[in-house]
C-alpha cells in the first residue's frame, strides 16, 4: 500500500512538472542527453592518446545530433506524462446551431491532380455536411492552378457533374491561367476576390479528407475565442497501399497522440501551420500574411516557396493565437506510396525549409516561431551532419585499438558498443513511450491486442531504421543542391499505386550501393568489430535497390494488410466520410476521358468552358490565332487555346466543318 502511494505521488509530481514547465522539461532532457552521450563519445575518442581535431569535430556533430534526439525524447516524455484528453468525442450539434454559424469557405487548391480522385473526397465531405445541416453554412471552392490542358478540361467536367443537382453546400470552380506564387498565391487571390464573404477559411489539400463534425467543431472553437487566428487539426495518413505508406500510417496513428500532446504544451498559443487541414480567420490572414519576396537569388531568395510556417509566424507576430487541436479526429491526408515519390516531395520541402533561414534572419519573430522555422530547416540539415559524423566516426574507429582503456575502466571497443546501445535506446525511447501511451489511453474495445500492436511497432521500426540511411544520403544531396542554387520544380504529387522496376531502383541507388560496398570492405579490413556500429547503415546502402522496391511495393503492403499487420483503426472502422470517398473511388472510369480534344468536340462542354473562360480570362491578353490542329500544337499552345474563347470557337467550328465535309465526301462516293 505504501509503495503504491509513493508511486502515485511520484506520478502526480511528474505530471504536475510536465503540465507547469513543459519547455523546461524538454530543454533539460535535450541538454542532459546531449551532455552524457557526448561525454561518452569523447571518452572513447581520447582512449588512444587524447583528443585530436577529428575527435573534436566529430564530438561537436555528435552533441548537436544527440541534442536533437533528446528534444524529441523530451517531447515524448511530456506527452506521456500528461493525461490524455478526457474525450475526443465532438459534442453533437443540431442543424439550427450549424445554421447560426458564420459562413465558411472550404478551399481545395489543386495543381495537375487527378480530378476524379480529388472529387471523391470533395463529394464525400459535401454529402456529410449536407446530412448534418451544414449546406447553408459551408461552401466549397476548387481553386485550380492546373497547367495541363487535358487535366483542366477534366476538372471542368467533374465540377459540372457535381454541380448539376444544385445541392448544398455549393461548389464553385476557378482556374488561374498563370499560377503566380504557387499555392500561397492561389489562396491569396481567392482572399482578394471573395474572402470578404467568409469569416473563416478551411484550407485543404487535394488529398485531404475531413469529417463534417470536425469542420463544424473547428468553426465553433474559432467562435469561442476571437483572438484565435488559426487552428491546425493534425491530419492522419490513410489509403496507403505500399509498405512505406502503411508504415507511415501506423506510425502516425500509434506514435502521434503522445508526441502531439507534448508538442501542444510546448507551443502553447504559438503552434504551427502545416498548410492544410486547418481553419483560418480570414481577416487576420488577409491583414498579416502577405508573404515578402526575400532578397537574394533563388532558391534561397525570391518568392517564399513553403508558406505555412511563415504564415503562422506572421500571425503570431501580430499577437494572434495559433492552436493545434490534437484532440480532434476526423482529419486525414494521403502520403506518397513509392520511395521515389517520397524523395521528390522531400526535395521540394528541403528547398522550402532551407529558404526559411533567409526569412528568419531578416524578420523579427516570436521565439517559439523562430524555433519552428529552425526545426524545419534542421530536419534536413541534420542529414549532412549525420553523414559527416559517420565519415569522421569511420576514421576514428579505424584508428582505435580494441584494448585501449577508457575512464570507465572498460576497453574502447566495449565502450563503443555501449555508445551504440545508448544511441539505440535514444531512438527507441519515443516509440516505446508512444506505444505504451496508445495502449493505455485507447479503450480495449477500440484497439487490437497489445501484442499485435507491439509486433506492428517492431515491423515499422525495422522499416524506418533501414529507410533512414537512404534518407540521410538523399537529404544530404538535396541540401547541397539547394545551397549550390539548384532549383526544383514543384510538380503534382503522385498519391496512387506505383510499381517500380529494378531499373528505377538502381538508377537512383547504384552510387549508394557502391559506396556501401567500399565502406564495408574498409571497415572489415581495419577493424571488424566496427561493423557492428555500421550494420544498419551498411545493410541499407548495400541493399538499396531491393529495399526501395520492397518499401514501394503496393503488393507487399497489401500482403501485410491481409495478414493483419500495420492495421490502423480507420481500416477496421472507417468513418462515414471515408466510406463515401471509397464508394466514389470504386466508380467505373468514364469510357471517354474529358480532354481538350473532347472539349473541342462537345458543344455542351464547350459552352460551359467558354462561360468559365470569359469570367476568368485577362481581357488585356490577346493571343494570335493558330492554323495548327490540336495534334500539332505544343503544350504551351494548348494552354493558350484553353483560355482563349475565340480560338476555341474557331477550333470547334473547324472540327465540325471537317466532320461535315468528310460525311459529304463519304456519301458522294
């Protein structure tokens, strides 16, 4: 009994500290971890005659990197100690209450995405909102920056299909002929033209899905505190098929709760914005979130590429609150299915996050937001630091004898194993805490057996451990490419299944395999014991091609799912919106896709498109008429045709004249 009371007292004290002093606890954890690990590392380094320049450089890298790990551990500890919200259930709301809420626009920016895939989510959300009485309060806007004429034509066709019944909420469509300033410019242009009609904006991504109840609750929370400018609802990945996507889904569903709880207490009223699945107070956004053009050459200068962190910082600088609603569910997104698509996305994010450093040094910002921006950049800068540390550590371990004694009274080889074990403990601690918290806080009827969850966590850990050295290598390349001034195109993200070939995998990974083979031979010849240190890295690099194929394989991911592995709650009990979305995914694809050619042929589609064009085209833009056929036109000429009503009428008349002439000639024969 006495022991139980003592344990309860300690738990209560720890919880009180985490609640009152979360930042102090997180910073103390990071500093303690960094200090202890760096001391052990330098003790090993000094075993063979003292510290040299390489030892000092490696120690500095190690201090930074273990401090970064310690920061994540501190966040997990705070989240683990704090009590889970009493309930994440949203209070029921009547249609009358929803009708009394202010008008809210739901923005869905699209850029060369699959229109029918986007429409599946929009239709599901629209029908769910109509079902609970939100038809008059919410309105959808498809904000297109699409540059592919065929996809643009299909967007219009899909929008017309959704608009035929005149159901509520209404759905509006607008396409910009020129996608100035990318997504940020797309949202900004909407705010300039129509933002005054809406008190709030719910910003989604093309792959976003949110429950109607969550969107209503977001508006209600904004109404309760007039100083809140933005509420971010963390999206959970869904619909993944490959091992990579399924591992990410499982990690977000299982590890995310405790970490996000710690993150919320760390941030307070200065949380971050992730660019989608968030609600924004229109007035605050318009007044304070105009993005500056950064001095210097692109990619670190010029237009801000990654706008979300910056907009949150600007809102906070103006003394508005930015919250993260980690207790709300019903917020979803999709992630890249293949390693190549994942890397393509990360290269864009790397460039955008490094550009934040240029913004950081030129703009006075609150301390917490400065930390957000630095963390975003360091998420990529950590990779070259890790790679530099690996190289220095290789040089160090190759020169350390196995018999040199450390101050701990053990050999340098044994101390190295101790350091490796300590590093693994650091990497595993957040996951162990997260899984424990998930099992503890989830009612047993809503989760699988604890043993199944631990097995899945082990599978995810193996996959992420093997994937990490690949990311380290490619992120290092991305960082140096950005610093050299190389720009990357911000293309549409591929979210569907991708079946990579061996050629695809070897094309991106052969250098890594060669480097892994050379490193393995050198380590073995000089100090075979050191192979233990480098085994996760060498396994990843030497097996880069099969690893890429395994992680990217939708067939392997589905095989795991069929055996009950890496299962998330949304797969066993999908929400109403998810079920509706899947129904639209499963609809047969039309026999004839809506393309520019079909637009020119179809009088109804032509009339609708010209009406849209006349409302959006720049009247000062005069384009020369072309005598070429559609097949002969370049992509740029096809884009010009799409926004020019006169040229479209000419193409339409030409098509039907040719058809009529061909019919007359056929009859004459």
